[in-house]
């Protein structure tokens, strides 16, 4: 339990602590870096603390925290200066993960899906994780990411299509056999 949430969130502490794993899961899905995901969650909670008066409805706490985390994520991307315009990040791949091996083994399938998600452009990855994994509605995602609902829908459609293509191609690859050579 973080020091910030323990002492300063008061009545929101149980709600905030319950959402900490959710925030981490979303942050990790966006950045695929455990340390950065921890930093994003901590920064989110810190900003939520200073802005807690802006929360109008406790029922929307999760969406409010994710919206703050999205702004922290965008600030991180801007600070990296990988993009001239923050809107350019939508089409950029954040991860250069290798193509996963096709396998029925649960761990390999999970790794395959994670790799496929990691290869999506950041904007598509964000929308996909919020809609499909965290079950936010389109309007909530639009509010969290500060984009139009139509953009949410198109990014989600492209993300799902991209995942399908990536996973289909990964499943079509023959299982790689180790190459053996004869030694005399």
C-alpha cells in the first residue's frame, strides 16, 4: 500500500487501493515496461491526490483515474521527444517484440497475444485495453483519452483487425524444430 494513498486519500483509500492493480494492468498494457507502469500509477495517484476535489461522482473514480493516467502517459511520450507532434504517436509502434511461436501451451498463447498487443500502435493499444480488457464504454474511453467517440470506434476496429492478422500469421507459422547436425 503506497504512502500517498494510505494517509491522504482518506475515505477514498479503499477504492483507490482496489483500483491500483487495474491501473497497473492498463499502464503495463500501454508501455510494456514494469518500472514505467509503476511510475505511471504512482504519478497518477499523486495527481489524483492534488486534484481530488475535481472528482464529482465517486462511481466514476476508475474512469477519472485512468483519464489522469492517460495524461501522465502522454506527458511521458512528449518528454521522450520521439514525436514532433503528440498526435503522431497514434501510428507509431512502441514495442519491437519478436514474432511469438505458435503453440497451444497456455503460457505461449498468452505470450503470443501480449506480443500482438505490444505491436499495435499506441493509440490502438490504449483503446483496445480500455474497451476489451477493462470494459469501459466507448463514451468513457473517449472522455479518458480526450478523443471523439468515432475515433475510439475506428481505432478499436483497426486494433482488432491488426490483432487478427498478427495472430493468424503467428498461428500459420510451422513449429520451429531445432536444427541438428551430425557430428562424427
